[in-house]
């Protein structure tokens, strides 16, 4: 840049000031190592982030708080087990009362949350068991069922839970069995009066388990369940039902349940955090931001690693605090080094920051552990594509498809990968295979087709997809549609119309957010290309104000610097 222009210098100085601005740390929080010098990474503002954004779009947002299938710690090229792993399938309702059926999932989730405070063993999450076992995720009764759960989860112990109600009295019993021998390690039962007693009963069950698996630390069990979650059975029931719907990708249905849960108990941090993830996945950024802040407000109530989950989630929402997000997830991984979910999220955060080599290293650890979660291979292929290693990425996906040829998402990701490689015809064939497996389609699949048609300069097909998106009931889909139309219009040389379409994209949201800022930032680039410097400055400033510290806002600052130079 020609730095002789005072206004250009001022704009860039504002950018550097934003990078160096002090950031808020949680009260009493652990002081971690100093974040890296962000000035070294100004290229983040200038290099396209398409592949990293792709990785986030269908994985990070959806699964930020999930703990995926377990993996052992890495030691060089070796991987070995370090701590016991407990699987807790759904409890069995022995009384058959339909009104208590929510406790099948609810009790399992309560025990998982309670035992997650332990440091001497790990507990598989509901997300893991749902993906590993599906509808079979229920306490095994026969030896065959028991062996099935043990083999499919790789757990070292399985907790079998049952409950029954007689009048107002509720009794809950558990057996913790060694996965290899079937030996009963713990047999314990608790009884109380009414659903309000359930939290206390779960605490008693958890203490019995911890006394066996962690005898030296059993007296220091951190907090009661109601102190780390909620004291309201109704709020917990709604949270559990919403959680399961979100896990099964029924996010629109999950929202009213989770909203009602936090309405009953505004201090229920885990419900706020899950609601934030669902909102974000649906492109509802303003609502997601608010839910993250509400979850963070009561962060001290949560068990250790969950605390760092939410801290990392909050810090990841702006580039200014991005290094702290990486720090939070690294610290959580230190607390639970065998957690594949934490390692997976850390890898995706590395990818978003363009630390592709570090991301690939973490994802390779998960892949070597034969992890069943397909998002690992998808993200690994994306990271290879970001480095221009298309053959390596294709091999990763081909190996996955040989194992799971009926996985529509894997075919979709292959199509996306081939599009990035410049092979639009092969990409469209991959999308056809995905569509055959998923007749209803998906927004991700639809957008992948748009990219392939655009690469092939098939404007008519690309625009047809975009127009279909603009009439969706989902604001994010509408935003994508107008952005897609603006892009193809721009490539055909109609800059004025493209700017108007970017304005329509921004208008799809009732409140300003990173998506509206992105649309205005793209429009500012077009104004700059037309030498309309005043318009470029105005649009850049608006983008900066709509989503401060987001990467669209930072890139808008750069556009403004160029426009100020004239």
C-alpha cells in the first residue's frame, strides 16, 4: 500500500489496535500462556477462507459441545489407552408408565453429567452413544446385547440402569459391569419420593460409581447435579428431549423445547449452550450470540471441561479472542486427553486459523483410532484441499466411501472436494449419488451443486438453485440464495445488479450479524472495483459496525483502507 495517505494509515492503525486490544478473561480463570503474536497472522484477513469456513459450516457449529467416540492418547505414532471409559446407555422403565419415559434418556444424561466431574475415568456422551448405537442405545439385558454394546463402544465398563415408580415413590438401580469379563463392579440403588428427588438420587448413584473407579478421590466429588445443571425436573426433561432432537438433526423441533427449558431456569448453562449451537447451525447468529453469553454468565457452575467448552465457544466468536479459544480447548483436552470430541474441535479451530498442518495432525490421531464419526474424514479432506493436496484428500474420502458407501454426506463432501479441485463434472456425479441416498436433499448438498455449476459456467442451473434458496423459510438459506445470485451476476459482469443482490442478502436478517456484514463487505469490494471510493467506505464502515471483530468486519477494514487511499 501507498502509506502516504493519512486516512489509509489511520484505517490500518485501527486494525492493528483491534488486534492488540486487551481481552476479557473469566474472573478467577486460569492464566494460560501468552497468545501468539496476531500481527504475524494478518494474512487471515487477505487469504480466502473458503475451505476453513466449509469445515466449520457443517461440523463445528453443529457439534461444538459434543464429545465424539473415544480415542486414546497419541505418543509418537503409537496410540494407547490411558483411562477407563464408561458407557451409560438409556435406562429401562420397569414400571411402564409413559409419563416417566423421559427418564430413560434423562437419567442417563444426568449420570453422564454428574460423572463428568471425575478425573480418573471418562464417560461417553449421549451424542457418542446415539451415533454408535442409535435406537439400540438402551441398557442391555441379554449377554448378546451386552456384548454388542461393549464391542460397538469400546468401553471398559458399562453402566446398566433401571427405574420404577410405585405411587409417589421412585427407585433407581444401577449395575456397573466390566466390559471384558462381565463382572459386576458396582450394584447400587436409591429411592425417593416424586420426580423432585431424582437429582439427589442420581448424586447417590454417582458417588457409588466414583467410590469404585476413583477410590482415592471419592470424597472430593465436586458439586451436586442440581448445582451443575438445574434444580427443575421439568427444565431438565425439556433439555433432554431438545438435546436428542438436536443430535438427530431435528434442530427446528429442538428450539422450542430448549427455549422453554431456559425460560423455566434462566441459569441452566448447558441448555443455553446447546441452544446456541442449534441457533448457529440454522444461521440465527444474533440469537446464538445471546445464548452463548447467557451460558457464559454461569460458567462457574459447570464441571471443569464443560467450563472450557463454553469458554472456547464464546472466544471463538470473534477473531480478537480467537487465540483464547484455542487456549480453552487445549486446556480442556489436558483435562480429558482421550476425548475425541475435544481433539476434533481443536483441529477445526486450527483449520479456521489456517494452521492446516496442526489440524491435519490432530485429525490423523482420530482417524488412526478408527473413530466412527465420519466428520473426521470430511474435515481431514477439507484441510488437505486447503493445502492444495487434492489427491490426499480424495484418498481419505474414497477410503471412507469404501467402508460406508450409503453415507450421503460423504458423497456430498466428495463432490465439494472435487469442485475445489476444479473437477465439476465428477463433482456433479458425486452429488447425484448423494441425492439418490437423500431424496429430500439438504442445504449443504444444494449449495454444493451450485458451486459445481458455477465452476462449469452453467449460470442457468446455478441461478435456479439460488432462486430456490431465496424463497426458503430459513433466513440463512435465503441469505445464501441472494449471495449466490450476486456472485454469478458479478461473474457475468453486471456489477450494479450484483451489489443490489448483496443488499438483498443482508436484508434477509432482521438484526445485523456476521452474515449481513459479509454481504456488505462483498458489496464494498465491488464499489472499490468501480472506483466508487465513497460508497466503498460507507459499506465497509457499516460492515464493521454490524459485526465487530468478525472476519468480515476485519476484511471490511482492509477494504476501507484501500478506499481511503483512493
